[in-house]
């Protein structure tokens, strides 16, 4: 009998989730998405086009279709309590409860929890709920700070003194966002992402990924939801030592155990965003779901049955042997509308001339009469997978370069030149 799985969300990450699940012929897919994703719609038995935060309607759709498992893509429905509601209706979820999702949805909760339980890798921080008090602290602080709104910001809210603005600019920004902010020491180093499947007790890590947040080549411009990412054939990063990796994984395990000690069970994907500093990995943030674009790299690499992983996460029986990945490199390049992220142009026709060997994942794109049109967010992504980073980058680049229309992408993602810079920077700060 077919296993009925609901995918919640309609972006590139969710297209990757749906594609990975669809590799199992016994999996019957359903979806809920705010806007119709043509890639997801094509492989689903049925879908509902509605905001993912309208959780009562989502739960009704799931219940009426006899859904057994739900995989939650974005963070907003997690914050709205979608998992709690679905589980009340007997639908098992790959995604944390509203309480557990606070690791992402409430940055103050995350830092306070790490401090309370003595979890390593926590930067020096202060929580403020008043803009004037925060301003006094900034003016008295000797050095630069990371300014983090406490709630969700779609990956675009964190700003760094010395990069995005000076002290007075930081104070103005805090006033704009209402004063609820976490101020942290500015971490210097190289970022890497470690994601893991979590079944409540067991953590199974995935290959390391590096995302590129900045809008333009050379890591300049405003932060975005992510312009692309890459993985290496050995599932590591050349600027992350085995000791760094083990420390990062231990931090993730300690976080899950700390929540568990307070009767908060974490199930789903746990995303650890780390800065590798001269003192080893420090936690930039946790996300309570797959990253976007990183999910596209990792789920392209996944060689074991994702449906089986979903079932085992729900049952609490996941083990390392259930999760395998190809020993290959991947490069993901996101195409975005002209003007993205500040003033994206929408409704422009785009034409994919030759995707070649690249995997294609649709994101914020509409399809009419078999033609694709841009919307206001990231459009679609190509993932190249090959034995080497160079070959994977060439596959992704060839596909991205073939697209005609008013779009752009970062040509430098996955190149040896960018990787060499990362390695040199890490050597310098060590």
C-alpha cells in the first residue's frame, strides 16, 4: 500500500524534498504551497494552494486525504504550530513542535538555552527588548557586533557592524525593528553548515555545505535567502578539520539533549550554521528545517530512501546506517530576478535553453502555457553533481548560463578561486 506523505511549502527546498521522496515508487505525494510550484505540482497526486501558515486548513487537507506523514519545509508554519496540530490528528511529522522550533524562531530563547545548559560554541551575547537600552550598550561596546532581530526574518534580518553599517546605523536599525534584538560579538572566520536528521534522540549528520548569502559575486551586496551552495566529494570542507567537525556535531547533540532534558523532543531536520573561528566552531544560528539552497545539494546527493528516513524519524528508530550519500561534489546556483533582493522585477519570461546534466529545482516561478515567468523571490536553481568540485561547477554553470531572460546568478559559486580564498582566510586566522 502506498505511503501517503504531505510536503508543506512551495520553494526550491520543497521541490528538492518532493523529488527525493518521489524516487520511491510506493510513495504517494501531496503538497500544500502558498504559490503553485510547477515542479512540485507535476509529481504530486493532489495539492492545495494556500498559505502554509493557515494550519487549520492544512490539517484538514491532510486528514481528508489520509496523510500518514508530513515533511515541513519552511520555518513560518513551524512557528505557527503546524506540527502540534497535525500530530493531534494522528499525522506524524518530520519537523519540530512549536516549542522545539524556538531554536530558530526565537534567537533569545536559543542563546539563553545554550548558556543555561553550558552548550559549547555560544558567542558572547546580550538580549534587549528596548531600543534605547540597546543603543547605550552599542555606544559603550568596544568593537563590532552582530545585530539579530529576535524573531524570523527570512534569512535577511541579521546585520553586522563593520559590514552593513556603523554603530549609529545599528542603532537606527534596532529602532526600525522595534527594539527586540540580540546583540552578539562579531565572529571572524569561515562559515559552514552542518545539517542532521533527528528522530528525537538520535542525530544522523549530513555532508557539510557552504552557502553564499551575499547577492553578488565576491561576497558583496545585501544578504539574501542564499544565492547558492556547494559540497565536496569527501562530505567535508577543506577549511574544517576533523576536530572542528566533531566539535560542531557535539554541539548539535548537546542542543537536542538539552531540549530533551526540559521535555521538549526535537524531531526533523536540525540545521547548524557555524563560524569556524581561531577558537574552533561557534554557533551563528540554528534553523529548525532544511536550508534553502543547501537542501538541493544534500537531497541530490542522498542515495538512501528518503521515505524510509521519514518513517524512521517519526518512529524514533533512525540510525546512521539508514542514511547514505553519494561520494560526489555538488554545486547549486540560484537564478534570481533582476533587482533581487531589494527591488525584484517580476513577470519576466525566462527560457531554459540547455540544462544538460544539471538537476533543476523550481522555486518562486510561475508556469503559463508551458512558459516560465519570474516572481519576486529566487526563481529556480541548478545543481551539478560530479566526482570533483570543478566538474560539478561546470555542469551548474553551463545550465545557468543557458537561461535567457531578465535574471542573474552568481558565477563564482563553487569555483576553485572562491574555495582557495576560504582556505587562505582560515589559515590566516588560525
